[in-house]
C-alpha cells in the first residue's frame, strides 16, 4: 500500500460550506472513493488550506476510475465553485506531494 497527499484551498468565506458539504457527503461519492481503491482518506484544514491524505494499492487505477466516474464528475462540479484546485496535466488529478519522511 502506498501513501499519498495533496494540498488544495477553500475559497475565502466558504470554510463553513466546505465543512457542511463533507458532513453531508453523498453516499454514492463514498462508494466511488471505495470502488477506486482509496482507503484511510482524511482531509484536514488550516485556514483556507486543505491537506488531503489517502492510501491505495494502485494509484493509476484509482485515478483512472475517478476520471471516468460520473459521480466524481458531479462532485467536482459541486465543489469546484468553493475551491481552488491545481490539476496536474500529466495525470488530470490534483498535484500529489512527494513523501519526505515516514515512520512506521
């Protein structure tokens, strides 16, 4: 299993709305993430900065599943107006952070 992380931003003034939308995350979106093979997915917020962490056995398969999933597209359209997201053109996925250190 490999570990991955990303950093995104909430647009100013939308912090509470971001939290609300995740408190009410669609069941089909949770199923989509599970079907993509994502596990131990966590999102933390500091001010406007979001730090996401997840684990998966096959990142390429997870990215492909999410890229081709109508539910994920709807979620992205729903969340897009309240977020700033930088997409890596090579993967069509948010830029992933390089692991600097890990303690097992």
